[in-house]
C-alpha cells in the first residue's frame, strides 16, 4: 500500500496545475482588453465616491466573463476608497434571502446573521451602506436566482432610501434573454449597461492554451500538436476556453497515471472522452428542474424507437434521428406529471430548448420543405442512456428529501 510520501514524491508533468483551473485568474487576460476596460469604466465611479451604473455581462460559457470581472475586482480592491464589492455565485446564493444574507456577512463580519429575517438583514445592510459605502453587488450566473425579479427590484430601489452611499449591480449570465423573466418594475429600475463576450476564435484559443501550458507544465512536456489539437477541438465544438483547459489538465493527469513525461495528441484524445462525460454530468446536474425534465423527455423519446420520428436534414447520406418540438413538449408534460412538477407553458418550454442548445446538450434545426408547416427538430447531444440516468438520479435524490 502506498503512503502519502510515495504519492508526494511521484514524478509529475505539472509545475503548477492550479493555473489550468477555471477559477484561476491570470495577471494578463489575452484578447479581453476591450471588455476589461468597459467593466473598469463601469465601476470606477465608486472609487470617486459616486454611484456606478448597473451593468450586465453576457456570453456563452468559457468566453472569459467571470474571469474578466474577477480581474477587474482585484484591481478595484487595490484602491483605498469608500467602495466595496461583494461577489457571489448564484448557483449557491440562489434566492433574495441568501443574497442579502451574504451581503450582510461581507459588510458586517461580526454579525451572526443566523435567525435574522429578510427585513432585519436588509435594514442592517442599508444602515452600513448608508454610512457612505458605494457597494457593488456582483451576481455571477444571476439568472439562477429563483426570485430574481424581487431581488433586483429590492437592490435597485434601495438607492431611493439612501441619503449617502449606493448599491449597484454587476450581473453575469450566459443568457442574453434572461430579462424576459423580469417584471416591468424591475426592468425600469435597472437602467443597465450591457456587454456581450464573443466566443474565442481557434487562433485565440491556441494562444490561451499555449500561455497556460507554459505556466502549468514543466518545460518541453506538451507537444505543439497537442496544444493545436486542444484548441481545434474546442473551437469546432463551442469556443469554450475552460473546455480547452480541462482537456489539458486531464491529459496531464493521464500522462502522470501512465508514467510518461510527454503530452501528445493521444493523451488529448483520451482526455476528450473523459472530459465530455464530466462536463455533461456537471451541466445536467446543475440545470433547473424543468430544463432537466425537458432533457429527460428528449432522452426518453430518443431511446424509444417506436415514438422516435425519423427525419433527415437534407443529404441522402444523413440518417440522423430527430424529434419534433411538439412530441418533445408532450413528453415533457408526461415526465413533469410523473415527478409531480406543474408543467410550464409552451413559451417557457421554448426558452428551455434555447438554454439546452446553448449548453450544447441538444442540437436544433428548423424543418425544411416536405413537412406540413414548419417545426423545430431536436436531437440530443449526449448518449440518451447517460442523460436518463443522470436526471433520474438527481430527481430521486430531490424527492427522497421531500
């Protein structure tokens, strides 16, 4: 049996594996100077004892949104002023109460917030901000907040009560259309600046991967061809820089397990299969309930050859199996009843499809000539058996707690 000493002294290809983590914020962010400057311009009024405008940052996963915001916040914190910021991931802080409680804890570290109701926590926050603090509340994955409309209204309207200090919002989200779920009063209160992060190109990804490989691995470990392959696979799939870095990290782990001191195309290809499975599990497990149910319906129908409508997208060589939007919606209603969830309207269902496609979990195309009317054709992006197991397991855990 190996000891800790054996494991600690085991040869490795890594020099600093932390730089390959999606949570690592490098000192220099390639190809994001323009975006960083815009974020800085948005928050700089707080350093001048003025209230910043609200800002919302959009972009697909792995386009550098969160990393750029964190980069700006590090610089922001280096300046002495009455300004403060509170950063939170809304997958964890997913309700108005939790967000206000987190703000209270950050502003008043000695406050024991357990047992305080929302109104009391809000008063504590307002009292502290009212001393002249210009507070920037950074909400990463802001669309994950369950009562988002109430939260944004509460934070934006707080400024009407303040005689000194201010509260501003910097929201980060993958969903450009997340505001559709907000009420008129919240939209009118936001008055936000908006910015979209475009996906990285293949050339940009190659440069990013090379930069991190140089920082994360020992000299000469990573072949140039492995860097190029990681970038190419990512660019063809999603343009997600985090995916490219996960490929490198996993390829390094595979090299260590095999006792070799070189990362080649083979290690990257082997890493791809493992990373795809991990990403699918993470992406599905963190979806809101109804999006998981829509995905489950698609997986069920894909596995049920009797109900699966076989269509082609054009060429005679293509025999891909698609599902129509209508039959998927019916399947969604069925699994929603099974899991005792009230089905959502067709409008919300279409939004769920958009979100699932954006995450790469499904592919959709519009039907062409030869069909009665036009419909949306849907194909699952991962093995349906795997998807089925993940979603059913998630719901069995949820239902066992209720």
